[in-house]
C-alpha cells in the first residue's frame, strides 16, 4: 500500500498503522529522490508512541499550564488587593476624618509620615484642622462676647427704666422742700413709697440676672414631688380670682432625686407665668396634674389664658425673650436650665383661645438594690 501510494499516486509521504504481533505502531514512508527527480528508494520510519499516550501528554501539559496560569492570576489579584489597600488606606482614613469633622469640637489629626502625594494631602488636612480649631475658638469667643454685650444692653435698659422715675421723684421732693409746700409730708411719703417700689424692681432685675448667669450648685436629695406641688398651690390659693386644682392620679408619693428648692422655683415660675397669661377680669383656672409613666414623673401645668402666639413659640426658651411689659425674659430659660441639671425635660402645648399647658418630665428615684449577702 505504501509503495502504491508513493510510486503510483506520487504522494510525498504516507502514514499507516502497522502491527507486528501484539505491537501496534505507526509507519511513515517517504521517497528518496536524486537531483533529477528520479526515485532511488523509499524510507520507512516507525513511530512506536501510542496516540492515547500522546493525547495524555498533551492534556497533562495543558492542565499544568492552566494551573500555572491560575496561580499567577490569583497571585496577581492578591498583590493588586494588597497594593490597592495600602494605597487607599490613607484616603479612607482621610474620608473618615473629614466625615467626623464638627465645628466646636476637637478634631483629630492624621499621622502619616510618607512624603508622597497622599502625605501632602494629609499635611494639608492637618493644617486645615488647626485652622478650623482656631476659627471655632474665635467664633465661640465672638458669640460669648456678643451674648454678653446683648445681655449688658438688656440689663442697662432694664435698670434705666426705674432710674428715670426715681430721679424725677427726688427732684420733685427737693423742689417741694425748697418751696416750703405745706403738703410736703404727703409728698415725702408718696415719693419714698415710689422709690422703694423702684428699688425693689432693680433688686428683682439683679436677682433674675444673677440666677440666670449662674444657677447655684444643686443639693440633690430624695423627696416627695407631690408635697412640693401642694406647697406651690398653697402660696397662690388665697387669691379669689384664681381656682387651683391638683390631680395626683391617686398617688400619695412620687419620689425624685433632685434639688428641692430649685425644682420648687421652677414650678413657681411656671405657675406665675400661667397666672400672668390670664386676662384681667377673667376667672383664672390653673390645673396641675401628676402621673407616673414607667421610670419618669410627668407633671402638667395648664392655664386658661391667652395662649402663646406662633411667633413667640420659636423663642420661648431663649434668654432676653419675654411677652410681658416688665422683666428680662429669663424665667423659662432658668426653668429649662434647672430641669437639664436633673436630666429632666420641658415642652408645651398652646392655643390662643384655650390657654397653655407646660409638661415637665423628671426621672423617678430608683433605690439601689443590694446583693443578697449585703442585706
């Protein structure tokens, strides 16, 4: 067959499987030609490697190559993640620090020693943090100075109001004495009474300002809140134009841990505000209720006055704000400061036709529970 294919068919080579006994192999035949193209003979080359072994070798090589490729790929991914984390870590830290920057609070700087582009960015961030701290300090100082200037203007204004009539009364008294007025004694009594009233006004202004500027250090103790409210009601009850009601929800004892005197002042202020909100000639109704809600005591003080306007509600607890013709507008600010010292809260509901209700929330006293071996 090989001779026929090469001599008759003029093929350049011929491949055929052959077998000797049980040995199978491949034979390759090629012709041998001279320079003129004449056939001189035929060359046979037997190839004893099996085809499946060849395929197995090729498969082994491909699998090894794929494994090597996967190892190199995984290694490159791990290296890329490591390098990217190393590069982006300072950026993430900067982002976190920038997100946490708050005006008026101490902002931490970033420690980064490398002298690269990120190092320059970190250096600029630290510089801006220092500038922000200085700006916040200047702003706080400016706000304090502005607040005290405004407070000083308010105090000066409130003090000048009674000083003017005091001066006029004294001048009037001097003129009456120089003229030898026969009603001088009457003038004297009337003027001195006016002077005493104006001095009391000045004293009240000074006391109110002092109370706002610095509330005395609280002397906390455990006491019955209902007794304090009962004493507050007794102070105002003799007034015939007012009707007080105290509802305790059948509670005889509500224990709180606070400064009894300061808390009493806070309730007195709220009741006084309610009374002053009632128009002249109208029968006043002041209602006080006490309830226990879980771990807090809830007190409400309501009146049937004119209520609070929408414009006034936004500034109700601000210093220097008042809707009255006298006073410095520090009452509700002091009340809120007192309650804040005891972890208390205050809020209100109002209607210009039905009156105002203030709510005060104070944590109840929780007695310590001793272990069994200490009882």
